[in-house]
């Protein structure tokens, strides 16, 4: 069997193509495979003398820009082909990272590279909420630095509209995989040839990938002082002081993205950590809000025992499956916590470090998503304020470390 493979990415902008390309790159590289990414957009930005970020550059009816984009595409294919044949004695993979949405473009790719050992991977994501957030994040790249965020969002959305006019889903190509990039799930698999590395690629697509995730609980809040549950209280002076110590603790790590709940106490901690970072963004998700205690919101556990003794008894009997009246339980949080985690993985792309600042019950659910725990044990996972979990996940290993913040 030939030990080379061309992987051709397919899909609209903001669907996770480059993220998957980089993750494939790192995964294959760990297997001692010679691998390189050939990104059409990077080549365009590097070689074009004019500004190519404006939407009309991507209008299929603009013959001048279409010819230029075709030129860069062929140039990249030539570079990929040279790479494959230059490294003839080694296992090698060339990843073509571009939209490649039209059937005509893919036909040219097959003709140029030859018909053997080509795998097309189409990235699909129709979740509008996550697409909007990803588009907003993409507008912060250098390509759009000369315009405002709103102008960049309009430009990128218009670019996507132009690509949609020529978009043909994979169908007749000999070897392809269609994936839901938000749920990292294969939705169609058609591989007729005996392609090298296909088992590894397929396994990687369905495996969550996190380089370094720092999972923190917010520092002391006003409600913590009074043993109250729920609510949207702010940090205490001690909580702010500890937040400063945490910010200094992480100041030697580059953390571009911090994910929080939409509650004040997690956002406050994130804002303080951000002060010690460069180019750091905070993204707040309702999915990471603390468990809703319903009729028991804003009460102390002592008050619950006195006012609602039946709730206190029932919850102690089966803490995971108990749902507060007019509120939530661990079991009813599963779906939203899973969605929040998938949003984090999708938006964090291939960043080295990311952070989630959550709450005690929320962080227990996040941890249980990555490491097996019996459901009845999840409400008792240790989630202190003065420590954090460091999580690393790839095909070859899972690391879960509880580390001290030295508060």
C-alpha cells in the first residue's frame, strides 16, 4: 500500500475546517507521519498585493478575483504534490485547507493530483448560535484589523453567501467523510478505496480534543458567606483578593479564551484574570449557569430544612436525580452542560490553553462528561474554590489533575 494521503477539506467558512485540519496535523504528527497543511487563504493573504478581505473578492461573477483565487489554489496543489513526492521514503499526508465547495473545483483537484489516495472531508455545522459566535471570533484575525467588528461580520457573512451560491455537497467523489463538526460526529461515510491512515483519521474525527483546559470554580461570593444557594451575587472582598492571586498564578500562561457562566461571580473572576493576559476574550454561556434551585433559590440549607423538610429528605435520598420544584437537578442539567462543552471545544479551535470558570455543580457535570463517574457519585465530586482541574484529552491520553492555586 502507498503510504501517502491527500486530505481535502470541504465546507463553508466558519464550519471548523481549519480547526480540524490542525487537529489532524497534530494527531498524525504524533504517529510519526510527515504531515503538512496547505491553506489557500494563507497563500492568498501572503501573495496578494491588494486587500482581498472585502466580500466582492469572493463573488463568483468577479472574473478577475476568481482567476486569482484559482491561481492560488493550483499553486497550493502543486506545493502539496511536490511535498508528497519529495518525501517518498516516509509516511506522509498533505492537507489542503480551503472551501473547495464546488463540484468543478473538486474535479480539478482530482485531475491535478491523480485519482488515488484522496480523501475529502466535508465540515458541516448548521447550529446558528454557534456559527454567529464563531464568525464574531473570526473577525478578530489580522485580515480584518483595518475595519470595525460589525463591518468584518458583514464582510464575512457576505463572503459565505457567495460561497453558498456555488456549494455542492460531496456526493459522487470516490472517498469522502461528512462530519458534524459541532457534535464531532460522522454523518456520512463513503470510502471505497483502501486508504492509508483512514482508521486513525476516522477515530480522530469522533474524539474530543483539548490541549489544556483549566477548570476553575469562582472565588468566594456573598452567598458563600451565608451558605445561600443560587442567586447572582458578586464576589466578596476576599473573593476579589483571591481572584487577583489566581490571575497572577496564570499570568505566565497565554489564555486567549475564558468561558464563564452568565452570572456575575464567574465573570468578575474572568475579568480580573483577563487583566493579566494579552489578547484575551471572555465568552459567557447560559449553559454554564449554576443549578437552578427553583423554590429554594436564595435560601440557606438550614432554611430549606426548616421550610421544605420534604425537599431536604428527597434530595438526600437521590441527589443526582432529584429536581427542585420549579427548578433543576443534576439530571436535568445534562443536556445544557453537554451543549456548553461542545461550544467550548468548537470555539477554542486549536488553542494551547483555554479556561472555564464555573460553579460547583456545573464543574462536577463538566468533569463527569470527560471522565466516567457513576451518576449517583457525580454530586460528590470534589470541587473546591482554592484548587482547579487541569484537563488534557486526545486520542492517546486523558489527563485530569487537581492542582492547588496557592491561595
